[in-house]
């Protein structure tokens, strides 16, 4: 790990890891062994917040023993697998809508940067519980044409849900593509709102092994059961059996 984790919002930390020379795609993840012992036993998966000049960044939310340990790690060597999984499609040009909720905003920053580089006109809806949970907003603002912040309590930006804002924008404007990551109910609603507009979603299922061996992250799709860690975590939002996804 390049440096000590940096607190960027309430319970949220920015981590940086060096020596990743191979290319990656927004939406991919790394699988981290969070302790030197066997507790916790399983690795923890984290989406790529950014990848530039051999340095991968991740934003994690400290919510349990594994993430708490990781948020307090000192700089030094750490056991990481990745980048893993299937990422987002980077289209060339056009108008795109990106919608994120909570820590699900993290992989969407890297996506926004790549889409901006390919000539896309980007509207980004950043959803959070309240102002204190918003991390690195200046980076998102620099990366996109329009940043719209929504908070559940109205302490920053527009009061309300990501889905309410997305429904309003989609009703008034035309988008060529929609991308989203966040809680399953939010993404399910966005898939319904999208209508005929293509939508890609990054699911947040728990990955046990991260390489397709344990099948613990399997989801139902129109093409049968898929392992989110290797067939995803990015999927066509219209193909997912949302009724089978956990809330």
C-alpha cells in the first residue's frame, strides 16, 4: 500500500496501491487480504476508484471487521488479486447519464474519466445519505460536464433519491447510455426507468473468492445463472432477474 488510508468522508477511506502496470477497465475490482492471519478468512473485494500511472485507488466504507482493519493499515506490502472481473463498456461520444448511490459512486469516477476522454457528454447524479458521506466531490466535478448531488436529508444538493432525479432527467432529456452502481433497489428502479435506453449496472454482490471458483456471487439473468465476479460485476441492466436480487 502506497500510503496510510485517507479519511475522505464519514466512514469512507481512500486507499492507494502501487505497481499495477497492466491495463484495467472501470467497473473491475481488486480482492484484498485484509489481515495477516485467518480472521477475517475471506478476502474483501473493492471496485477501482481510479487507475493511473501504475497506481490503483479504491474508496472503502468501514462497516465491519475487515474494512475496519484495512482502514487502519500502515503503508507497506499487502496481498492483492486483480484487477478482476468485467468492466463497463466505454462508448465513443454521445450523451450519457451516470447515477451512483453511496459507496457505489466510487467505480463511477474512473468510468466518468474514461468516458470524458472518449468524447462523451456526461451528466452524473451523485447520491448520498447526507453531506457528511459525500467524498471527493471536486474530483467528480472536474471529470464531468454536469454533476448533480442528491442527499436523503437535503443537507447538500437536492433533497431526494437518485431515482427521482434520474426519472426527471430521463423524462426531459435524451441519453444514449446509462451507467449505475449502488444499492440493488436503486439499480432495479433505474433499469425500469431507462426504458429503451441501454443501461449497464455494476452489482455489489459479496464475492467470496473473486475468481469464479466458489459461485457464491451467482445471480439470475435472462441468459441463465452468472457468476458476478467473472461474468460481471458489470451486466446489462435489462438482463438481470431483479426480483431475485437481495435488497
